[in-house]
C-alpha cells in the first residue's frame, strides 16, 4: 500500500508460490521460466495500461471497466482457479474476457507484444498467448482492488498508472525494454529484437 511500492512488484509478490506453480503447470514449463516470463509480462501490461490512461477518456474508460467488470470479484486463488479451467461452467468466460482486455490494452500492438515476450523469454507463441490471457484479468482485478481500497477516481487511477509506466521505462531491463518496443508505434526510439534478446539472454543466463 506504500505509494513508493511499484504496482508490478506488489502484484508479482502476490503471485509467488502456489499461483506461479499453477501458471507454470498450465504453460507446461518450469516455475523458474514462468517466473521470468511473468516478471517480463507484468510491466508490459501495466505500462501499456498506463500509456492508455494518460488520455482522460482512456482513464475514464478503464475506471468504468474496473468498476463494472472486476470490482468485488474472487480472490487471486479463485480467479486463477477459473482461469486455469477449474470449474465447468465458468472456465470459458474469463478467457473470452481476457481476449477483450488484451485487445483494449495493446490494440494493434498485441502481435508485437507477444512476439517480443516470446523471443525474450524462450516461451513458444502459444504459451505466451496463454500467459497473457491468464495475467490480463489478474491485472484488472488487482487494479480494481487497489482503486477501491484507496478510494480513487478515474483521475487518480490515470495518475497512478502514469507514474508506474514512467517508472517501468526508467528502470529499463527486460520489462522496460519490452514495454518500449510495444509503445514505440511512431518509430521514435527504435528498440529492435536483437536488443531484447540480449536483455533476455542476460536475464535468463546470468543470474547466478
């Protein structure tokens, strides 16, 4: 709840342990690789939301969606259970919802986001698509709880996400690099996939 705590760090901490193991199992990969991929995907998702929320209308639309569709939902364990297919009736709905959320977050940049994440983390294209579909509703539920808990309006949400987006880009690293590639729709600062692979290689191979 500390204002200086990054949203990415806060949410990533909540996903440690059993949730990350569940995600790894769903993707058919190791917990270590799932952790790396989640750690790269969360800044991309939250940073892109931050960019969208810099327009007053974008912040208002996002705030409305959080209030309408994501407030008062299940806790993280329950949400993961439904997203990962636990339960017959409701398993498909969050997945459909996730596709819509991702379309709103990335727009036409979604293929670039998926391709960059795949190249930087070593996950296959289908695994990356699956991971983003799992994380998108989790990010939205997390933001809904955060805005409710702090009594924020659309302006407060836009400000919070704008600060987070700037922080992610300033910090750089894999998440910041991927976010830069996704947001660079006007060709200002080019960040090519070779750079991302170097970042990803050092992250995956040079940890010890």
